[in-house]
């Protein structure tokens, strides 16, 4: 998944609707949408903003949190690192958390790779 697809998938999971690209600011398109019927000027950048990712993580159910925890360990490559595994999980980047969340909720798609022959 590219970064924009990841941001949109997490935003939808968090309840944003009608997500679209709005006017450009300094050459960069701005993602915006509606949440609870209110216009949101910009979709959070979940891949770089830990606060935004913490808000998204709070939406996980108790049942899915265990799966998320396991995916996050895979994402930070902390499997088999016991007892230091929690250090790696606690210091996971926003991008690592985003991937783990998307895998947990079944929204992650692999980007096809191309090879030059």
C-alpha cells in the first residue's frame, strides 16, 4: 500500500467519510473528509503522528488488541527478543503501528513488486 492508501484506510477505520483530495498547499494535495457530519480540514498523517496513531489504536476491541500486539511485534521485528520485546513495541514508530493496525483489521494489501530483467 502506498502512504495515501494507508492514511485513507486508517481514517475510514476511525470513522471519517467522504475522504477526498482538496486544494493543494505548496504543491501537496490535502486529504480531507467528514467525521460525525463535521468537515475535517485535513486527515491526520497517521504514518508520522504518534498521537494520531494512539487515537486509532484506542478503537481496537479487546479481542483484536491481542492480534494487533502480535502484528506490532512482527512489524518491529521483535519476535524472539524476549525480555526486550516490550522496549521495541513501546518505541515503535507511527508507520510501524499503522502497518500493524491495517494488518489487524484486514485492510493491508501488499504492493506488487517489479523487477528489471
